[in-house]
């Protein structure tokens, strides 16, 4: 039987204190995939590898502060409706975190299909923040379960795989039930998030720290959330 796997991500330079610190929060990173596919989601595939730098960026900033960072490896590569395999796997990972650490707050970070999965499970009681990066959004995507949730969405203006227009619509729907929604437009970048990698990484890391209550939200994220719809849902992402 194929099982999902949660790979723990540590800072590049380990710190002895990080090992002894109690876990007070977690960040769960969800990689992309494809609409259909029952072949294994191997950790050497590009969608998984693309999210390793994000997980390491968060771990470097938060692991020494008691935050467990995990990168989920799905059972299968596909979304596979109506089974929604990555959604099932994300829920498994949330249960695994709960069994390991108790009721600690969790931030979800997902890219593409992983962004869709993160947004689907973002209503879990443990989740205190959801970041969807170039999320795959379809017509009729549910959003009501994110009432009161802290949500960040970011999309490149050179996107060719998923729809920035759809993510803008989705952010607007969520903004009707939450006053903590921000959406950024990453000018000059596309689905791979490579041209402005540092800006993407810093945005996600700052959001995770803010949602976990370890630091105030960055000025840009705080202003976007305060502005709401429409001004806070189409914010050009500045370089660090």
C-alpha cells in the first residue's frame, strides 16, 4: 500500500538549541502535481524539488524558534478527482503533526496543485494561515470554509500553467468572509518562481512567521490585509 510521507526540513546550519526546543508550531509545505496520475510522487521530481528552497527558507528562520517544517510527499502525482488524493494526504499530514506535537498551530504553504490542496484543508482547526503560490483554482472552488482564516495568495504575471484571474476571483470571495486576506502579483515571474526566487521565499517566510505569531507581518502583507478588496488583492510584490 502506497503511503504519503512527511520529510522534515532542517536549517542548513544546525543549531543544538533547535534540537532541544519544544515544538510550538509547524509549517506544512505542499508541492505541485498534475490533474491526473496514479504514478508515485517521487521526491526527485521537479514539483517536489521546487518547494525544497521554500521549506529551507522557513526552517532557517523558524526552526530555532520551535517550528517543525515538513515537506509532504504525496502518494500519487495527480489530483485525481473525485478522490482528491493530495487533499487526503494533506489531512493525513495534519493528523501526523497533531499526533507528534499536540495541538500546535500550523501554517500551510502550497504551490500549484499543492496550493489548491492547502486551500481545501485550510479550515482545519489547527491551521492558522494558508499561503497559495500560483494556486490551481477551478470554477466553483469552495471558499466558505476559510471564514476568518489568514490567507496569502501570490501569482506571477507571466504565469502559463494556472490562472491569475482565477486566484484573484478566489481571493475576492475569501475576502468576504475574512479580513486577513492578501494577494500579490509577482511581476516578471511565472509558474516556476525562479526569476524572483528570493522575493517569493521572503514573502512566504515572513507570512509563516506572522501567521504563527512569532513576528509581526511584514509591512507589505499587513497593508494588503488592511486594504482588503480590491487594493489589497492586486499588490505588486517588491524585491527584498
